[in-house]
């Protein structure tokens, strides 16, 4: 559904997934179909991360530019604020996969400065465009 929180096989309904992966991206999904909780907006992402605060994440994938002028900056601000309060989100790694080079590097640096294991990911071949219900191929 466009602009809504999506949960696939990796959802927390009915039990925990083997790996807890969160994808924040307005248009992409994982090509290999890996389980992930997906947020399409920054508001959805912050709400999702708040709901998962007690759950250690394996991976958090961040795109910077989201739809309609939205960005991942509120997500980054939320994570930095948690770290500043001494309660950082427990995450194995944060991968910034944004095509926006300048802001991708900047948010990676902000997250790293807050103590998060953040790095840039240039693996564009990991993703496919999300197929919205009711659209043609």
C-alpha cells in the first residue's frame, strides 16, 4: 500500500523473524525477497522504531529522499536523540543506501558520531522498485 507501513514474512505478527531487518525507503524493496519490516515515510519509520525499541535490530536500511519532500532526517534525529539520552536503539548495523550522495554521507556521519554502526551501502543491485497494488507491470 502506498505510503503505509508494510509487513511481509518478516513481520512480528505470529512470532519473531530469524533476523529483524527494517527498510526505510519510499520506492524500493529487496530484490531477493528477504524478510523486512518496511516503512515508506519518516513518520512510519519513527513509529516503527519506537515500537521496536526493546528489540535488537540486525539491520536498518535508510534511504534519504522519501516521497513528497519527506526525508529520513526525522529518523536520524530520533536515533541521535535516543543515543544522547543513553538509550540508543540496539542495531547490528545501519546501512545508508541513498542515491543522494551528499545527504547520504552526512546522515551516516551523524549516526556514526552518535555511536551507531553506520556505513554507506552502494549495492544498488539489492533492490527493485516496489510494485504498488493495482499498477501494471
